[in-house]
């Protein structure tokens, strides 16, 4: 049986964001790297995640308040999505990876023993391995679901016609983003949000997004679960016809398409990780330590296959940490400050702590009704909220508004570098921008120090001394 010629320093399994970043990092450090991808490099972000979804949201915004998109218009939207993918794809191609010093092979890989794997039956020897196989959408065990045309965040891009009725099961980021986009395009969207809208976000922020979705025509049913699906028409082919979704509120909701958006399942099956002693949690996610190492000393993992948030930027950053630790033998911990953005209109962006409940913390909030740029743009919906700890240190916060993800960068840096509201207040910000609200929230908190008895007393003394000094100078000049 043919074997790859030499042992590799780092075997990377998976060609999504985590795999590509990890492979490039190791190659840049001088390691011999082999990346194995079962299908196509680029991962969910390029093909079914960030790139197509944000292009869809941008395209759908043009239809807000207009007539529903017809077949020709929906085809144009699909062409725009394809064009965005085509423009970005070369950056993630096998050719680009090889140019960076990464060996690339396609096929199915399984581990057979420490330091040994098989790629479609061909032996591969490695010193260290990085598992970055990602995740796939979870499908609920729902009676009759096979009778509906079911799509997920991966397969919704295969739709060639705009669904007249779209039922969404779920209320998280994917559900909100795709629900708003399809409602703006003209679909009648019903969202069965069993755990509510954006359950991980600030409640006021979630409320603003609920109102925005409803204005765009999304029917939101908080706390309502899908219970069963019945075929509305008999086409003779399961999963191809219109259906009726029966819900826990007793309602029956027609669906040409059912979008399932209830989370993801890690792709750890068929890797034979147990042969290496790699521990998985009860959800089949790979357990890693702060350095991104698994329970097997030479096996590392990053991305959606682990217990960490399934965010593209997290996958890339943590994979880089894992790769450098693996090939250099260092023990650098992965960063713990993780920003997140939901790209609805308006956007919701958050990092660190987002609430003060019972922790002896305080908050400083500026509603965008009082933000000059928001007023001039006519987008006054939203707010900026800082969560502040001892000494004025910024511990996190939430921003709701247009381009909130961009404003979040400064807040993320503040949390990462342990800055205080005084630090932010001391920085000159350009005017007018949406980021004024972050600055003003910091100014408001920093200014409270002036109200304290000690500080206000000291200021009073300084003011009196300055008056006397100026008055004496004035009297001397007069004589």
C-alpha cells in the first residue's frame, strides 16, 4: 500500500476557517503541514455561512417596503451571492494554500493509532494533528418532518424560487438574519422561537430586533415549539411538497419551505478519535484546554468541533493558537475576549459581560435617540451600553444600531486591554459617528467621579486658589 513519503509535523483535518488558518500558521513557522479536506476548502463561512448570508442581507435590504421579489429578481439575488463567493474563493483555494507552503489532499481521513492515520486507506504519519472538522446543522426528531421541504443554513442556498411561506424553527442569529432577509424579499415568514429571540443577548437589544423583524413582516411566536409536520399536498415524493407545521400553541402554519435553525452538531463521527484517547463531551464536542490541546498530548482541536462559540473569527484565532503551540512546543493560552455580531437591521454586537445582575457592577447607556449621527441618518433605534466594574474598568457591553459590529472593535479592545471609561473618555473621537455613543457612555461614567465628596472638594479648593491667583495678577497689572 502506498504511503505518503514523509512524516508531517502537523496534520490538519478540515479545510474550513480553523483548518486553513491553523495550516498557514504552522507553515509560516517552518513546519511541514498536510491539510486534508473531504470536500472543498473554504468551509461553511465561504460556501454557506458568512459570505452568502451577508450578501443576501445586503441584497434583501433593497426590497424593504417594496413589492415582493419575482423570479427574475430572486435569480438576480442568487447571482449576486454566487459572485461574492467567486470573488473570495481564490483566497481559500488549494492553490493558495499550497503557495503558502501547505500540502493539500482531498478525501476521508481516520486516525488508526498515535501518530498514524489513513487517508482513503493510504497511511499518513504525523507528529501532531489539528482537528478542525467543524459542525453541521442539527435536525430535530420531529414527527412528519420528512414530509416537508426542509432546509438549513447549509442547504437554503439551493433554493431556486422564493418560498411563498417560510416557517423557521428557532430564534437565534441564523433564524433572525435569514428570517429578516426572506421577509424583505417577500416571503411570508413565521418564526417558531421556542427559546425566544436572540436568547443570549441583552433583553432590550433582543426586543429591538423583534420589533424590527415584525415591521418587516416576520410573524414571531415566542415560546412556541414545532410539534409535528403534515403534508399539505401529496406529490408522491417525500420532502418536495407544501406542508403544515403544527405548533405547541395549537396553531397550524403553512410552509412551502421549513428552515431548521436550532444549532449544530460537531463533525466528530468517523474520525476514530477514541483510538487516540481524545475525550468528547456529552454533545460529542472535543474537549480542549486553554491551549487548545485535547486529552491526547499530540492532538489539538479548534473551531466548531470544540466547545467554544461557533464563530468564524473564534475558529481562526484559536486554530492559530493551537498550531503555534503544537509545532513550537509553546503553551500560549487562547484569548478569552470574544466579540459577536448578529447582522440584522439594526445589528446587535456584544462582547464580555452584557448585564450587571447582582455582581456589584454598573452600566452606562446612551440611547441613539440622543446620538447626533443616528439622528442625521434617521436611524435612531438602538443604544450603546457599557458594563463597568471596579475602578471604572470596562468589562463588556452591547451595541445596537447600523454598523454596530464596527463600533464593537473599540469596545472589544477596551475589554481585552482592561481599559477604563477614563481611558476611552480621554481619546479624541471623530464627530459625528455612530461611535460617539460609546464615547459618550464612557464620558458619562468617567464624569461621575467628579461628583464624589473627595474629588468635588479638591476641585473646589483648586478653583478658589486659581481665582485668587488670577485676581492678584490682575491687581498687580492695574497698579
